[in-house]
C-alpha cells in the first residue's frame, strides 16, 4: 500500500524543481500519496468532480487522477514542474487513459486562460509550497492561490478542493484567499489505516464559488467533524477554535486576527502605481543587504472616503507601540487611515533587534524605500511624501535579554521608553504583538559611580494591565471575608501563571496577601526573578503544572485559599480563546479549584477570547460548578474579560446586580490600591 506521508526533512526546498526530480527518480515509478487515497476521498468529492473540466496542480506521481479517470472523471489536466514525474505519468497513462492531459508547468504561473477549469483539485500541493511559515513561503502561497482562482470558471459552483494537513499558516492563507463570494466547508478525511496514529490528520477544504451576499460579507466557514476521537482530537479542537474566531471576524466584516502578521503576502508583487480602493497589503522593507528593516502596511482609501489629507503619507509607528490595536490589526489600521485622510497611507513599524538612529534618520532611510510603494502621482520628488507619527514621540527600545524557552520559543525582555515613561516588558515572540508582562521602571543611583543611573522595576507603581485591575476590583465581592481573613492571620491567594509577576506582587505587597504562584515554564520564572523584581520573600513561586498542582491540593484536602486567580495562557495566538487553555475551564479542574477554595472566597479567571462562542462555553462551564459567576469587563474593544466565580451567592449581588456591575466596572477603571490604605482592607465589600 502507498502511504500517506509528509516528507520528514522540512529543511529541504519543497519548492525546488531539482528536489522533486531527484525524489521521483528515487521512487522508480512507485506512487507517492500525500494525505489519503482516492477510496477515502471519493465519497467527499465525486459529485463535485463528475463531468467537470478539472485541473490537478502538483500532481507528482500520485494515482489520484488515474483512479478518478477510471471512475468516470475523464476531463483531467495534470501539471507538475518535475519533468521526471510528468514523463513517467504520461508514459504510464497514455494508452489506458487517452483523454487525460499532462504538462510540465509551474503551478504558480500556468499558461492556461482565465476560467479554464470547473474544478481545481489540490492534494498536498499548497503544503509543499508552504512547508514553513516564512515570508517567502507566504508570498509563494499567495501567488499560487491567486493563480488557482484565476483559472477557475467564474460560474457559480466552480470549486477549489484542497486536501491539507491544516497547519496554522496554511489555514490562515486559505481563509484570507477565499472570502466574499465563496462558500467554504471543511471536512476531516479518513486516513489510511497505517497513518491513523498520527496527531496530524488530513482535512479537505471544499471551496465553492457562490453568489455574493447582499451584505457583502464572507459566508461563515462550515466545519463538519464527524466522530473525532483519539489521534487528531487535539488538532480538531485547535481547528475548531481557529475557524470559530474566523467566523466571528467574518460576521464583523473583517479578517481574523490570526492573519494580521502574515507579512509579504502578494504585496511584494502588487501594483503600487495606481490606487486600489479598499486594498490593504502587508510587506517588509529591506536594507540593501537584504536584511528586513521595517514592516509596512499599505492602505488605499475606500471609495467615497475623505482624502483631504493628500495623495500619500507615511505614518511611523513609535517603537514599543506596535502591539496597540490601531497599529496591530486591520480594523485599527483603517481607523488610522481615516485619521490621516490620505488616498494612500503607508504605516511603517520598526523591528526588534534592529538599531535606529532617531526619527530624522529613519525618515532619511525610508525616503527611497517608500517611494516605490507610493502612487505614480506622488513620486515626482524624493522626500516630498509627508511623514506622520503619534504625538511627536519616536520611542526607544532596548532588548535586555533574549532567551529560548522549550515551551514558548523565543522570549524577549525589553525596555521601552517614550517621552514620559519607561517600562519593562516580557514578550513571547510567537505572538509578538501581545505584551505578556509589563512593569514601570524608576531610576536608582548606581553602585559607587557618581553619574551612573540604573533603571529598576518600580514595585510601588500601579498595575500595568487593565485586566489585572479588573481582577483586583472583583475582590470587592468578597471584601468582608478578606478583611476577616486579614485579621485572622492573612488572606491566602493562589495565582496560576506568573509572567513578569506584576499581579502576584501586587496581591502580596499592596493587599497584604500570602501568595503562592504556579508557573509551568522555568524560563519565565528565571526572567521574572532576574528582570521584574519578583520578591521571593513575599511570593512563593513553584515551577509546576497548574492543573496537576491544583488537583493534588484538592485530593490532599490542603488548606483553603481565599482567592484563586487563573492567568495561564497559550503561546498559540491563532486560538479562538488563547487564555486560559481549555483544560482550565473544564469541569475537573474547576471542581478541584472549588474544593481548594474557602466557601466565602473567589475564583478569578482571565479570559482572552476572540471567539464569542468559545467564551460563552467557558463561562457556562464555570457557572455549572460555582453558585454565582460575574463578568468584570475592561475597556470596550479589549478581548480580555475576567470571570469571577463564587462558591456561594453574594448577598450584594442578589440585591442589585446592575448596581454591582457598575461598581465593579468603576473599580476596574481605578485601581483599588490607589483609593484606600495598603492592606486587604483596601478591597472594600460591595454593599
């Protein structure tokens, strides 16, 4: 039996013709099947392919086309850029299947006319082109999908069929390529028996051309699971979350956040001479030596938009602010364009690890880089395109340490300074637009040297994140109990998830609690101790799995905590709910938390959810275990929400829930520690 397999050495250049020529020569005519065989695929696609003119790009020496032909799908054209593969397949099929066509051709730039085919059937080809999520891979993937859309008939019902291992960057690419005017259905493919133990199972994307909806929005993606148990179960849950977030975004008329950093898409090959209303492109600008220097987002004003600001402007994003909504998301980028009121806005961000001499030096360097990105009418004079920035601040970034975590990948500690403040941040580079931890810095005289000043964490500064303030504000619900616990020797808190230690340190220092903190990643623990001033005398940090730790404490009937805070996150930014990971909002863990919690205590769960359905499911799970659950929000548009769960009903909540909610939101906007004396008494009860 031929095996479904993905070549093991991802360092090999799967986009190289010579690689595949050698590969097929070594196969000596033996068929090589990626992601399943015709018997598994036939029930899913036969009705779509029957009597249709079909293209199979990157056919290799797969038996797929031959078996389809034998089942009646005879109008098939196969292309591959490997002469070895095409020669072998032509020789093998010429007599038995005379109507089938074979051609040596680059599938990213075919010679077929527009609308030549009713169906394109891709079985593993996009995975070969995009074996890794590099900028080059992203660009090649974009060119390929645009080419496949070009050769597809414009008639309703034409279809792009894609069998893929559904890697995150490939799913995002397909979602971006097929928006309004396309219907997307995703189905799991039954894999051959010899591959069913693999954690990565194949999925079929059925993309069909449909009539554009009246509202112009992209139709929701339909994920049809069947029975998914055992191997591949985690992959399905991930895919469910990603597509759920994509559907939420489609309902709002924009792409999912998971694709916001897919730079150098088709942008490197786009036309910039003319304006293309409503177009947004992302690419990297390179120095003469080929080194990436800047990330650029090019936005052309929609039809009818205010363009009183001129033909073209360049906005320089201050260093350290790239993560902010207006700079990091497509929706925010359009708000920035609306403020600039120019026909084309080029928003430029500086990159970590690169040195920049200052605002004027950056402008001088950008002059020649942005000129090719500007419309023809704005290119008369080099340097004539106006530059904009936020509040006149350029920002300064200094990387303090870069470490590699076996769990999170690269982790960077950096100091960021603007004209008013200096802060220290921890950033997981797998999600570089999310600030994992932040603390304000203050000056301290250096040891012995008269003029030397050292920047150190300001442990008396207010909490850096609004959701931390929301957690503290939520403790008003159990303020009376915490006061009593303080008088009886001190309230005990458990925090799952350390980060830079800002919240645990605040609970210990400003609210006088005895704090235990559980952190799974030893690299994060080391960086927090070294750079963020975590005080081991006030916070006990345990390097352990939070799930197991709480389960063991519950099983042992250990001493009760007055407060438990779940602030654990996932390194995967593409998830519909990245914080907390799903097991932390499932019944077994929640029941263990309730067992460890004082009857009058509180559980606070930080949720980062872009998928409304996933968040609502999590909230319902919490509500199924605890007597009462409240949501404490932060500013509008923030994806953070804090769920506060109580083992027994709160009397104040029963009296006036609307009044309670207003008090909690007000408290979240103004840190409690700034309103009352230091100590647990600062958490006043809601009455």
